[in-house]
């Protein structure tokens, strides 16, 4: 292989794969990426066996070829160079580079050792705007679990219904976030798949809030592929049965409280400074017209905050994890939010005022 490439182009592409290449040396090939320059196109590929990434790269090809290079070390080298890089390999052991008066040589591996890109036979798919998918992820990812025992919760559920309704769900067993949108694509069968938290976190880096750009999602038996512009982002699905999220949404919560989102956010931040670090528990006393949020710590002291709400029912008292509530409020956009409540130990439902496509359920704590 012999090519030339601009420093900014190579640096950007190497930056895109730094979180995907394997940092541990259990399998040296996984800390490398595959650079391909031939008749099929010019692109780079990286994988950690759970996620695979493929992206075109703009370069001038003098001699075609394939080479497997260490991703982190080459990124560190290229970052310090300037101008156009001339790169070439003569065998599967060494790769030479030159930029201006700088010359380097770096060890490489045989491209034949690089893992094969998984196939998606019989895949079904939809298209959705990049902005919409990014919003759905941002409204649910925070609620996904990080448990070593309930691994199916360590990801987001992608639920595609035949009529085109697309639902993304995140839960850790203590809270639940559901975002629903109309994808506009009809499917032959209903599809439910679980995508790992790590993979979704990496995927969102490549999504744009430009609603004119679309993402093509293809779902196979074991993998899901996201086509973003010319980028291909493929990841292995989590195997298991996700909880029935529809049963968790409370249907009989008749006490409705409307509150200014920013006022509630500021109050929770103030009061949670006194709550115990592990539980983040705050007491919420709801009265007709106002709410009092308080927290106490026997070793430090106590704090109380009061603000107005729209509520005309009987007095109610709950205890919640303040961080869980703040996560929900930070994901919401409307001026006011709604709480639908029942009893002190019953799940609370949080909604944006005037919207039904985003629902959050929080389990209360014992006082």
C-alpha cells in the first residue's frame, strides 16, 4: 500500500475509533484498525467484537492495499504532525510515514487476522431522522442499568411495532424512561431488541441534531446496524427478555400536580446538598398550592425549600431519590411538568405538560 492523506482527515477518522478499539492487550488485533485502499473504496474499520465501525476516508491511492495498524499509537503520532502525510507499507510487519521533515515507522499486523464484518441476513429495518433518534436516546439512556446480575437492563430496549411506532425504553429497576415516536415505516413483524448502554453511548457521538439527516436501522438476529451518512455502526444485541415496560406504567394515578420545571430543578439541587450521598433521599410534601421539599442528615443538619404548584387535592407526602428526579427533569424541555401520583409507596408518573410521547416512572422510597 502507498497513499497520501491530509493530517486533519486522518486525525479525525482515528479520533472516531478511539473508544471502540480494545484498550486491553488480551487480543492485540483488537487494539488495531484496518485501513483499506482498493477498488471497493477507501475506509477504516475498527471493532472490539461487540461493536464494529466502518467509515470512509479521503485519501489519494498510489498503490492499493490493506494494512492493520495500532489505533492509539498512530493517533498520538498523527496528532503531532503537520501537513500532508505520505504513508506506505511493504509487508505485514512495518508501516512507514512521512510528513514534512518528520519520518516514522510503526509495527503493524497482518490484515488477514482482523475479524470479519458480521452479516445481517434477513434483517428488517426502518429509517428515522438523526435528530429524532438522538432525542429518544437522550431521554432514556440515563435510566439504563449498570448491574452485574441483571444484564438485560444494561441497555435500551428498541421496540418497533408493525404500524410504525418506535419506542425506546431504559430502566434499572428503580426508574423507567419511555420515548415514543412515529417512525413512518411499516414492518412485517413486531421487533424487540436490547442494545447495550456502552454501544448506544458511542452511537450518539455520530448522531446529529439536524432533522434533515436520516439514520437507517437494520436489525438482524444477533446484530443491529446503524447507517449514518456513510458511517456504518454495527453492534451485537444483548440476549435476554426485557421486562414488560407497559405493565409498569401506572394507570390509576389520579392526583395530578403541575409544577414549573426550572423551579423544581433548582429546589431539588438545593435540598439534595443535605441528603445522604448513597440514597439521595428527599421528602416531598405536596399541599394545595405549594410543595415543600426537605432533607436531613443526622451528622450535618437539615434543609427545607418551598415553591408554588398547581394542585387542589388532599395533602400527600412522598420520598424520592433526588438524582433520579433531576435526571428526568434534565431530559425534559417543557416549561411545566406533570406528576401523576397515587399513594406514598406507589410508582409516580412524570410527564411533560401537553405531551404523551415521553413518560417516566420513578419508584418512591420509604420515609
